[in-house]
């Protein structure tokens, strides 16, 4: 028996709603689905189509602006890092004291670069650097060049303004996404109620005709593994089909009557080759000759004692 399943994608939900509305408009005399569900289906379909359009427009707009956002971020990061490098080199040359770095909220005993890896860190550190340079110049300090603080501030302000715009676009995209989630939940509840009424209205029809009629109203059916068509179910139930390939008659007979294996001809483990007689005699002859040689040496040593 096939089972029905709710649509999982937005396009599948749209197809189910459109099929339901078309059938309701064509069969106005037959009250298959209640009038309340028909009104809700028309309203939700319009809201869902508008929500999909708004969400895709907001998402694509955010993607398009993201390229410009990344470019401005890299420029602001580059100018701020270059300005800090010029400040550190001026201190290393002795033109300024290391304690002046406290105006920029930078450690006086370190020449490391601030963390500009994220947008929030760049905005907070850049604000301290711009304010510190302004305070140093107001106290009579010589302005730094290549780059000047004015040029750094231009790129910093451009990025900061665009960052605010990007956050607004992200919030719009997230708001449309939440609205789409709420609409999906409402549509799923509506589809369940509508499908229950559709199946109840056509419950007297034969299985194959009932499934075909319900599918024309937008009901989605799935067959389980190894299930056949509705005609086979009416004929005598679903036949379970083995997924393994069928064997030929000869192969089946060979499996039922396995060949006799001669264990003597096919040993489980291969025994190592036995050593030949020549190798044994050669190994035995070597120590025998050594014994004779050692015995001759002993006799010659005894004779030398009597001489």
C-alpha cells in the first residue's frame, strides 16, 4: 500500500496548492474540500508566492553587495595596518617615544599589528587609532604620512557606512526567511487537512482509481521499496521483489551441489620445500673437515713438546 508524504520543497508545496485550487474551481458542484480550506488555500498561495519572491530578491541583493563590501573591508584593513606600521617605524627610528602608542590603545612594548580579522574588530580598533592620531596632533605632534590619517579615515568611514547597510540587508533576509518558515508550517497543516478530506471523499473508489484521482487533487504518494503498482495490489497484494540478480539454472545447480574439493591436492597452507640430500651432506661435511684439521693441529703441538 503506498503512503502519502508531505511536500519537502517550496516548489512541491506550490504544486500541491495549485492542483488543489484548480480542482476546486473545476468541481464547484462537488464539495470534496470544505469552503474554509479553499479560502485558506487561495490566501496562503498568494502569500507564499510573494514571500518566495521577496526572499530571493533580498538574498540576491545581499550577495551582489557582498563583493563591494569585501572590497571596502580590504581597503580599510590595508590603510589601517599601513598606518600602524609607519607609527612603529617612527618609534624604532627614535622620532617618537614608545609611550605615545597608549593614545592609540596599542601596547607600548610590542610592535605587533592589531587584530583586523573581523569587521567588528576593525571598526573598534580603527576608531581608537583615528582618535589617537587626532589627540597626538592636537598636542603638537608632527603628522604621519604614507598614508595620512585623513586618507585612512576616508576608507574607514566608507567601510563603516557600508557595514551598516550590509547589516540591514542581512536583517531583511533573515526576516523574510522567518516568514517563509511560518508560511511553510501553515501550508503543511492546510495540506494535511485537505488531503484527509480528499481521501475520505474518494474512499469508495477502487485502489488504483482512488490513488489516481487523489493525485490529480495534489496528493503525493510514494511506494515503499519492493512495492508494485496499485493494479498488482488489487490482484493479490504486493509481491516482494528480490533486489539481487537472478541466477541461471546451471549456476543455481552448482550452488546447490558444490564441487568436491580434494584436500590432499589443495592444502590449506603451503609447506616449505624439503632440503635436498646434497645440501645436508654439504652442511655435515664442513664441521667434519674442521674436526680433522683441529685434530692434526693438536698432534703437531704434542710432538713439538718432545722435541
